[in-house]
């Protein structure tokens, strides 16, 4: 639909079926074919004969605006590359006192998909906390936080059974 009203935004009428306010841009040729025959459908023909109704339908179908073809080529991505989500199944990003490792699903044996390591120093040598996220595990482990300096491990599981 295209808004044909010349007025401020507060005065716009949102009646899409009013042809003074909105006009069709892309019509569905099958939308009015199954109407009740009262003449209110998009392609309702009324009491016209069979030859006139077919000609009228063909004329209205020719008025439908076709979309131009895409200007870019269709991307060709293999199924394996799409599901990998990362080059060779893993990606590592370094931040200030932090390292983020992302893994594609099903590439790690333990179901690991993300590991965030927080460090004490800028040189990233003394780990303070290691956060790991998991998916598709049989034991439903979803998250593990390790603090090696305090010798502490916290594990979170999703609800459900094995």
C-alpha cells in the first residue's frame, strides 16, 4: 500500500481499503477470486459474462506491479559453512583483559559453544574467571563458571531429564 494523503502525520487515516487514502502497489491476484460474489473483492466481476470476466481478470492481473530483479548475485554458501558460523568452526577475539572464543555447534565434543576468559592483567596471563556456555548436551549443562584462583566451580543446568 502507498499512502496518497497529503496531510500531517497526526491526521493520516489508516483505512487501507479507502482508495482516496491508499493505493495498491503489489496486489495478490488470488485474493479476490474466492469472494462471495458481492462485488466487493479486489477482482470481483459482478454480473459480467464468462468471456468478459476472464478478460477483466486478465486486464487487472496485467496491472499488478512486478518487482524488479535483485541487483546482487545470489550468495552461494554451502550448508556446512552456514552451520559452522565461524571460519573452521571457531573464532577467537581478544579484548582488554578478556578473551572470547566462539565455537560452532557440534564441533566440540563437550558441546561448548562459547568460552569467555577474564584476566587479572593486561597481558592475559592470570585468569580470574572462565565462563563456558554449552548446547546440545545430554546432561543439560548450560553454563559453567570457573574461578581458578578461588578453586571454585559453579555449574547451571537446564530443567529436564536425561
